[in-house]
C-alpha cells in the first residue's frame, strides 16, 4: 500500500525532480522519501533526523516499507546528514521556521555547490528565508501557497543563480505576489485582521508602535486589493 502524504507534503513532493537523490532534513517519520520511492519518482534518499525518537521512528517506517536499500536514515544535525560522496541533488526542509531553515542552510552552505534544487516549506519568517537565498546566490524558481487544517503554508523552490528582491518580494513572495491566488488573499486578509486586533490594544499615545502596525496593514491592503 502506498504511503499517503498530507496535502502539504504532497505539494512539496511535486517540486522534487524526477530521479533525484534526495536529502530530507527533519524527515518526520520519513514519509516524504518513502512516498517518492514507492512512486518510482526518485533514485534514493537520505532521511536526516537530529533527535533520537524521530530517528528511530523513521528507521522503523523505512524497514516496514522494505526500502532500507534505497533510504538511509541518519542521525545528524541539518546538512551534516550528507557528504559529497552521497551525490545529493535535491534537499527538502519542511515544517520549520524560516529563520531555522536559513540557519541550517547557512551552517552547511559549503556543501550546497553540487545540490541542484532546494524545496523549502517554512512555517513562518518566509521573508528571512528569501533574503538568505538572495544573499547566497540562490534564485527562486517557483512558489506556491496552500492551506491545510486551517493553516497556510508557503513552499519556496530555489536553484543556484542570482536574484534581486524588493521588500515586497521578500515579504509576500515574488511569484505569489504575481499570482495573487485566492489562498494568498485569504492568508493576508487573516494577517491584516491579526494586526488590526493588535492595533486595537495599543494605547493612542504609543504613536511609534501604532505607526508600525498601520504601515504593515496599509501594505497588505494595497497588495490584496490590487487587481492585476
């Protein structure tokens, strides 16, 4: 029986290149590499875990799926889970904050030269992650936004190459900003409402704090009401 991925991981899987050698960092039971191998989509994979419990869980799932010859589960921190001899061509890092993903990439960035594609799904601070990519000579080749269990998720796909991001690009996503899907608008409407609630609790005399919130709210309204 094929492994059923969550909607979020199914979306991530779409961006993994055919016949890739995949490193899945923080592999969450190794669901993603198992599913991709069951589909015959990738050649082999490394599932990286930094905590003993999830490492053992991923190992059990790989053995249960009879894929121990194709998936190696490694107990390692971030990109320490692979070496040049592994010939990793794609890396997925999902379900972590954007700053943590940036830190993981930064700590192992010397190893990224031979990696063709990064598929990243930050849970927050997407702007920090996009800025890291820009500063480290990666360019975004695709983005998507989806919703599952009343949460919004952004997926950022990057490859080697330079790009220049505006402030709006880093905050909203260059591709997402062009597309302005219904999901995108719904997410940012929710963010606007959170900021409005925060503003309502800031005293009238705290002008600087109120100004920051109102500026962010105005930018969101400008973006989601702009019909291109």
